[in-house]
């Protein structure tokens, strides 16, 4: 089995951490293809290399030269090479990189150099080839990932026992470097895993996987050791941020599990994310609820009209208003004569809310509309909910016992999640009550 391992910014932050990474790789001969992020923060208040590189580009635009920010980048890498006692000529590489930054004059190129340099150093440390993502990860002219990359990667890595690949970037057909969105090395790792048909995509980070809820709300919540792709999608969409959300698709389509692991506690079990069927077949004791996630600051627009259901095109006309304003909605719970639009409040700021409400009133002539803001959404997620009778009763009694008024409920027909809307001020209390009910045993 081939394992593709991606190491995040904290794992690459300094020489000591890179040595841990090297130990992890050497401990398992299946760990063949290594994707790395740029060095991240070493301590609170420190800078991420990628942020320094964005600054480098801004400085370059202002002054036409590489200034203080690039000097900081250089000294971080010099120090890493020193700490690792490598004979690698980092000064020559930094000089060549500086010249290229000057020639390319592109923000994406400059930002990508953190991963480039980190991968060069890691390849040196492991004594394995460096594979430049510029040659094997392809973007189209609109900056979107091009699936031809799978073939390019497979060909480039064929016959290589091990290799280090820089995360976060690739290039378009003309060779111009393009980057994924921030945190995008997760995507690079997933793409490489798919290209080499890996048995597992190991994503090494600085936490031991997903927790059942936000540890800022409940101290030391239990870890989630197994998760299905669908549960992952629901939880990450609602704010559980361990992985870049786009990194799921390449591996999910190819049925490759993702294993989230902690570089600083490699013995921890982490979280194994599996295709839904494998997850359901292989999990002996399915918990009723797998995890709880949530976000604050939503606005609910309630639309009421008698006989709304028999009016052809009613929803269509509302959607047209949203389309016109380029607004996406999160949920659309509806009753017989009511429909609610749940929208991220950010999208409705600067007077947009008033315009949207007026346009909806014009479009469908409702009997009444009303709006309430400052709503928090809490997603209670788990395949186990389908199997156990009385989950909603338990959920809503727990919330009621905490003295919280529920403003909105939405349950997808998949029964994989129940979304509860409460006032922002009741968010933490509700999460705690739900956690106590389903995880305290
Ligand atoms: N270094 C890039 C960032 O900070 C990409 C990554 O770490 O995944 O966003």
C-alpha cells in the first residue's frame, strides 16, 4: 500500500519539527510521497512564511526591491538548514529564488516559494528526490485545478521509491505558477494521493484529529476517531476546521480514506475519514451523534403567504431575487404557508438586507415578512441518528432544559444532521447542553 503524507505548517515550522517529520516518514516504508506546507508559526506572535512572502510581494511592488520581509524568510530558512546540519547550499537557492521573484513579478509565484523552499530542504534531509509541483500540478487558464495533473503526477513519480512534493501551488499551461486558496497544501496532498492511488492519505497536523465539539466551549471534548466523508462535510461546513474543505473531493471520488494525525503525538489514534459505506460497515458501535459544530451570525428572513404551496413558481421567484443580489443561502426550512431563508449576515450587510426584503415582497407579494438577525446555527451530525428512535426528543429536551428558545429547525431528509437555530447569545450554552446529552457517559 502507498501512503501519501502531507505535513502542515506547524510540523515544518523549524528544524526540530522537521526532524520529527523525518522520523515519522522513516518509521513506515509505505510513507512514500510527502507533500509539505511552508513553515508556519513557531510560537504565538511569530509569522508564517507564506504571510511574509505576501508581504515580500507587496514590498516589491512598492519599492522595486526585496526588502525586510524577504530577509526574514531567508533567515528562517538559513536557521532551519543550520539546525538540521545539512550541507545544502541554501544561500545559493535563496539568491536564485530572489532573482526569480524579481523576474516573475507575480504574487502567486512569490507566495509559492515557502512550499518550494520547504520541500527542497525536506528532500535534502530525507535524501530523496524533490518533485516540483510546477511541472506536475496543472491549473487551467482560469486558475482552476486541471485533472490532467493526475497523469502528470503519476508519470513523474513512477518508479520513485520516495519523493517530496511542494504543496499549495502548480502552474498553468504556460508555466506560470498558480496557487490554491490559503491552506491549499491539503488539496495538493489529496491530489497526489489520488494520482498514485494511495491506500490512505495521511494528513499530519498539530491536533489529534477532530473533536466532538469546539474545545473553547467544552473543555477537552472526546475525540472523533472515525468519521464518514459525509459527516466530515457537514461538520467542516459548519465550522470544524481541521482540513481545507476542497481537499476532500479528490480522495473521496477515489474512495481513499484520509487519516488526520498529530506530528507532535504520533501515537494518538487521530481521525480516520472513510467513504460512507465502509464507515457504516466497519463501525461496530455507531454513536447516535458523531459531532457538533456551529457558527454564529446568521439572518433569517421569514416569508408567510396563505396557499404559498399551490402557487407555481413561488420559490423560483425568491431564488431569482437571491441570484440577482448574488447571495447564497444556507438553509431553506419551509412549512405549508411559510418559508425561511437562512443567510450569513455578512452577505446582507451595508443595506443589502433591506433591498432583498423589498425585492422579495415585490416578487411574491407575501402576507407578511419578518426578519431576525443574530442567529447561531448548530449542526448535530451523525449517521447513528437514523438508527436511533427519539434522537430529536433527546436533543430538544436538552436544549429546553438549558432554558434556550429554538428559533429554527432544519433536518435534511438524509437524517444525517439536525440544524438548530438559536440566538447568538445562547450559542455556547446550547452546544454544551447538546454535548452533555449525547457524549456524557
Ligand atoms: N502555506 C500556505 C498557507 O499558509 C498553504 C498551506 O499551508 O497549506 O496558506
